[in-house]
């Protein structure tokens, strides 16, 4: 049943006895004053049975505890310890000095209830609501987009560990749900060590032994999947079978002798752990790689508030979530200017945002030739007339259309062969220069011209740096590393972190609550 906060002051109330020790401008003092206005127990009433069970720890109290936990980067046990013995926390939470807190599992159960509810984002959305009421957020203005790594909470596994772990998981689930199918699979396996954790006991210094092990594991995986073919399986078992099929095929190939071997290189969108199948390899640059997730954020540069946040596997390209970060564009009369770096500057993304009604101040990739020759911008091109002229003055109307809406100009082989500028233009020896255009070439060309203007530079250079400051605040105190496994739980962690940093920022901007004006700025 829903437990509620008792607002009657106790004899040993922490604020009454020790409140003078807490600085007036601290988050603890601010929460003590405004905390009950931010959350009420009825905001979470749908998470609890109305008639059965013991009264819960008041959910408004748990929500405030989770905010402090996110700000200070503490574990569940450390958090409960702070509730018991930290005067600042007791003042912020409105507790007495003798309050002994609650068990750490209360936080676990509360997160699970939120996750399964109809409004799992309610804490983050509550702060957006407060910011809107106070005039700090509107559907008009600038949004700066960027992303930052969130490191996985699990160890990245090699091929052997992935396949063995996936098989072990499948057999464990079948032992609970379908013992007959489990027995059928085990009878088809060549190895009998899948019940044991860790890598198989072989001579790891012997290449032949390692190769034989990989072949055995892949064949066992195929045998297990074959035994499941045609059988009805539950959701968890189906997911485990799909995971097994993925890890058994992503890193291997079959050689000429029919043996399975580990291929060189890294498969695209490679699963890196059977413990956290959502985590992926990612990179922020050619030299900066990481494993886990990326937090994609939208920031209001005037207030430095996070207006939206999404978490995706590390392999997800930044531009894929641009539209999801801008719910303002769904509102009538929205006027949004989107500022972002070149990771968001693809033609498709620019068109998506502009079609949704946004103005874009986004850098696009520099026009360049892959090996250093003349770029497309060195040619005079009229796409409407389907005519192109090269730097040497040769004109062609040989245009080939592509199915995606793009196309390519091809210059005559004989003209390029005798051209004095050939070495600066093309490395092709048997054909002339070709210029390929994507379906959004005109838009990209206009964007490249725009980003050279004073207007673009004035907006970009003043607004873009704010997102870096906001991201720094988000990743400090434990925000850089995932505490949980799976995209959903990691998303909850980062969204709560953003909510906590938002309230700190709003308080610094002068957020107050009065009975007359409700939420406003002092």
C-alpha cells in the first residue's frame, strides 16, 4: 500500500536542531524548502496497491533520495548509509536525527515499479514541467545536440566466452521451462562443460587447440539451434536462442576445409557481452574507442538545462536520434533552431529536421576528395540541366541517375587521359573522372555555403560550447559509467542524472515556489 509522509515535526527534527549547519545555497537546504513541492506521494500512487500490503516507504521521499544519490554518485548501500548518518541528507529529506532510513532494496523495488509503470520517465518529465512553469523552457528557441560515452558495466568478452556463455544461458533457461528440450539439445552437443562458468580447460598456448575449440563451440551452437527448430519457446528462451545465433556467427567464417575459424577484424554492430547484449563497441574519433552506450542529449543553451535525453548502444550514429531529442517540433507554433557539430550534418538528417520545421545551424562534412584530388566544389555543376564542367574546362552531360534520388556525372575517358590536370583530379587509369551525388546534394551544398557566413559562426560559436559544460556536469560523480545492464536500465540511470543536474541548475537560476505564482524565478 502507498505510504505517505507525515508532515508533523518530530522532537528530534534534523532541520530544527542542526539546520543552521547547512549552507543556505546548498542543494540540501534547497531540497528541504522545495522538496515537497517537487514531489508528492500521490504522484506515485499508481505504483502501489490501494488495498493490500504493508505501507511503503513514502515514494516522494524515495524520489528525493534517488536525486541525491544521482548527484553524489553513491551506490544503493552508500545511499542508505547517508540517509542514516549524514545531517545534510536528513535536513534535505525532512527526517529526524534518529531516523534509521530503510533497506537498500527499497531503491531497487522502486526503480522496478517505475520501469513497469505507464510513466517510467516521470521524474525527468517532472523537472521539465517545473522548468516550463517557471518560464525556463518553451517550444521556441535553440537546442544544442551532442552525445557522450557511457561505459558498460560488464567486461567485453571474446568469441569463446560469448558462444559458451550464450549456450549456457540457453540451457539454464530451458532447465526451468522445458527439461525435455534441454535434454535433446545436450544429447546433440559435443562438449559437456556448459554448466561450468569460465573458459574451457585447454592448452591456450597451442594454436591448434584454440582452433579446434572454436570449431566445436560453433558446431554445438548450430546443433542447439537446430534442436530448437520447429519448437514453440517462451520469450526469454527465444531471446536467448537469438543471442546464441548472433554470437555464433558474428566473429567466425568457414574455411575451405569446412572448419570454423575466427575472422580478422571486428564485425559491425558486434555483441560484446552475453551478460549485457545491448552494449556495443563505439568510438568518438578514430583513436578514441569505448564499449557500452552513448547518451544523446538536447540542451537549451540559454538556461543550460537538458531538455531531452536518450540512451542507445554505442554503435548508434548520433544523427539517428536527432528527431527523438526534439519533441518540441511536435507542438503547434514551435520555432526551434538546432545547433550541432558535423556528426549530425548528413543530408538525410538535415532534411528530416528541416521538414519537421526546425532551422538548422549544423556543420556538415567538408567537401573533399578521398585521395586528395579536386573535390566536387571545384566543378561547375548544374543538376537541373544535368551538366558539369571540370577545372580544365571539359563539359559533360553524361549523367546516370541512382534509385535513391542521387546520381553521377562521368567525364570522357579520352579527355581525362590527355588532361594536364589528371594527376590532381583522378587516380583512375582506365576511365575518366566521375562525380557522385547523394539525394540531398543540393541541401549539403547550401549548408556548406551557410556555415561560412558570419551569421552561422555567431550562432554556432556562442551556443555550441554550452552542451560541453552540461555534459561535464552529467558525467561527473559516476555518470560516465553504467551501474546497470541493458539499455532500459542505463537509460533510467542517465535520465535521473540529467534530472538531478537540471534541478541544481534551476535552483542556481533562482527557482522559487510561492502560493501565488507557483514556480517562478526570484
